[in-house]
C-alpha cells in the first residue's frame, strides 16, 4: 500500500508555511516537501558514508561481504575522505564569498568602485588595528588598501599561517600549533584537501580528519572571518534593529522583490535603490504603492542586521515565497538557492533572476550584476520587477497574514556596548553573570533547515528549553530566522520564558536572551564573542574552557560541516541534530567525538532528540563550570533550594 503523504502540520512549524503548502497542493505545484516523499528512503551506502566514487574502478561500496574497495580502501578511509571533501567544499563556499568581498574592498580602496564606500570608518580603524596596521595620521584609503592586501593574502597564503588566527586567544592558538593544524590560506588548504582525497594519496583516517579540522580553520579563522569584517567596514557594523519575519512581510499593494543567497554587495545596493525617488515614481506609474524588499536565507540576515529589512523566510520557505503569487522578482546569487525555483515560478508571474556568472540556473533570467555600475544595475533590476507587477494574478495571490516582530543586529561590538555602555563597553557583566551562575553558559545555535526534520521544530524546542535553564543563546543563519518566525527575538516574549537568572541579567543590561548575530559567515562573530569572554578574564584562558556549546539542530549543507569543524577545532563541543554521513566507520565516529576532544578540546555528538540534547548541553556546560571551579562559589552566594530546583542543577 502506498505511504500516505505527510500533512503540512507534520512538515513545518509555522502557520504561514502550512497555509502556503496547502496552496501549493491546490495549485498543483511541486515543492521540496513533495520531492522528499518521492525520494523515499535515502541511499543506505551514502548515508553510511561508505560509497566511494573517487576513481572510476568503482563506484565501490563497503558491505560485510566486501569490506574493501577495489583499491583496498576500507570503510575508515572512504568515510574520512568523503568527510574531508565535504569540509573542503564548505570552506570553499564561505571563502569564495569572502574573496569576492575582499576584491571589491580593494577596488574601493583604490577608488575604482564609485558606487560603494567605506560606511564604517570606525570599523576600518578597529579591524586594521587588530591586524597590526598603523592607522594614525594615515589617509582612509591608504589604510583600506593595506588591509585589503592583508585580507587577500589570507586566501592565498602558501607558507605562512593566517594572520586572522592571531585574533584567537593565545592558548587556543597554541593547541593549533602543537597539533599542527594551523592553516595556510583556504586556496592552498582546499587544493590540498582535494589532492589528499584523490585516489591513492592519504589513507589514514586520522590524518584525513585532522586535515578536515585544519581546512575548516582556514574558513572560520580565515575566509569567513574576513567576509564578516569586510562587510562591517563596507556596510556598517550591525547594531540592534527592529524588523519582522515570515511570509506575511510580503505586501499586497507593493511590488515585492525578494533577495536570496549570501553575498551582501548587490542586496545592499538594492536596499538603497528601492528608496530612490525615480524608482518610487516608476512603481506608482505601474499602479503599485511602492517597492517592498524582503530577504530569504543569509542574504536576508545580512540586510536585516544592518538595515532592518524584513525576512520573508528561511531555507525551506524559498519555494513557498513564490507560491504566495505575490512576488514580482526573486533575485538570487550564490549558495542555498534551489534549482527548482524557475519551475515553481513558471506557475506564477515571478521572475527568477540570477546575477552572477558562477551561479546560473536553467529557466532563470540571467542579469549579471555589474559591480562597476552597481547602483544602475540595482535600479535596472528593480525596474524590471516593477514592469512585472502588471502580470500579477490576484486570483493566484495569497499572502499569509503571519509575521512576527523581531530585534536583530547583535554584533560583538553591539553586545559589548549594551553590556557596558559607551564609556565602559566590555564583556565584564556577562563574565560576572556566568561566574555567579545566573547565566549557566552559552549556546551557539546555528545552521539550516533540513527536510528530514519538521522545519524549525528542533531549533525552537531546544532554544526554548535552554533559555529556561538560564543559557544565553547566540544565533545565526536560518536557525536565527526560526526564532524570529516564532516571535522569540524580542526581549518581551523571550524574557517571559527565560529562567530567573538569565532574565535578571538580560533585564539589567537590556539585551534579549536570544541574540541574532547574523548570517552563516557571521558564525565567526560567535567565535569572537567566545574570545572576548576569554580576554575579559575569570572563565579560563582558552575557548575550550568557556562554558559554551555549539548546536546545529537542523543542518544540511557542506558549509555547516565546515562550521562545525572550526567550532570543534576551536575547542567547542558541537551537538548535531542531524548525523554526518559517517556511521559506516566506527573509528571515524569515535575520532570526531573523543579523538577531537582529546586534541582540540571539543568534539561532535549526534543527538536526534532535542530534549536529550538539552540534557547533554547542560551537562557539558556544568562540567566546564566545575573545571573552572565556579559552581561552588555561585551556589553558596546566590542559590537557595528553590533556585536550585528551578535551575535543575
Ligand atoms: O549559509 S543556514 S540553509 S542560508 S547554509 Fe543555507 Fe544553512 Fe540557511 Fe546561509 Ni547557512
């Protein structure tokens, strides 16, 4: 008997998505939810990670009957090679994003990018100072050019460890040096990873996995770190900003344009151009009340953090946004863009426009973003969207009346300022709160949506439970948007659910208990925050000692593999709500957990149940607190029996 299709309520958590999936069914439009059903059970060998396609004698697969491939590679080698290739791909994606920004930044410094400028001069000076670049008495462009060249060498460095590593605490760096995983530039690391996983090269699973950690450091303390810093200089360091999230941000009477992807250069230009009087006039002439720009995925996070632009949704809502029938144009660049978008759009009037030569999709209109005439390029895109307004079919339009208010924009600088004010900006109050036990620790909850999990459900349940247990939450990516859609990114709503200690601290300093820190490249902000805690003192001398845990509840992309690896290599335990494709090798599973923890201070733990994950996170945090010797003091000083019961310690 055919398996019954899942009901929308079983697939997604939010009402906007439920309504729009039902609409897709009525409109006979295929979505990822339908295709996931059609896929059935995933390939067993792929899931175990024991399928080897590295040479053309195969593909080989490991089974009890054939424990080695044709060349003799066993499960350990095959699984580790596949894992390293995933990490390299994730590193490449973030780093290529960072490199594009670095090239653009260099052009700005050289005065060759008339439409862009250095928006945040303070950030330029702050970041240049971190790299040892002299700022006093020098012209802005001179500083920017030296910094741009430094950033470029962070990708190409062949023999020198990255300069960005110096931003990590000394003891954390010493671990990398001792274990020989200090990376060179991502360009070399990714090439070396591909070489080592070629047929007949590196066969020791431990050596391959160490290379995965090393490669990922070229991302977290290299390419992605550079991307965040350049974005802050070019477009501004984020500060708390109000906005809204979910499909209800689309507007019935306006031309709706959605930006989707990752790089902020075009979306920033669009965010300016929508307010151009010429554009407003053009929209009015087309019968619209104006132009409404909204974002999806991490492009949304970039322009949300700096401009408060509304978020239409996270990863698994990209097709649903088109199915509302209210989107004139979806502008896409790189990463996490489903190739299905043009076929979904074919049932409506939406134009899907690709904007970069490195990311084209059959069925999309390609309008290369001309960075030398960026503003004009942005205006042309918007005008094309306005021209398409007349093609909207009101009978096909259904915008869910679902959106939630939120506050985002918590860069490390913003947190420091909020904790201490402009004269005493510092992490001291946070460190003290952790030492006193009011805040037990920190969880970085990051990553994607994955069709294998009811959308947002693991993310939201774990977040809810952890704030109850007085854990401060730092968020990025689609996981942050999940909290936004659930209405948990405002101080009022989340404070009502936070434990007493966390609530008191948040109320005193004026921060919400769940802090939206940005896009996926901005995971580096979480590392920066952990480093700040170390520098502030009292919570250990390396990131590994801080009572902090990383969580990737619904991850799905290779970028998430790289992120997880650089968290672990930085000393942070990472809980996975979805497993890696490694279970075909017990040795690899063990090495990524216990082996990594022994060497770097953090390891990977897969826990499919969110409540079990909460228990594990609390035990990891409490173990670190015990090691720091801060639990005794806090209990004597602050907690009575009632408090103890409520914190479940
Ligand atoms: O880089 S969280 S689905 S959008 S990969 Fe993609 Fe995952 Fe979303 Fe941003 Ni990150």
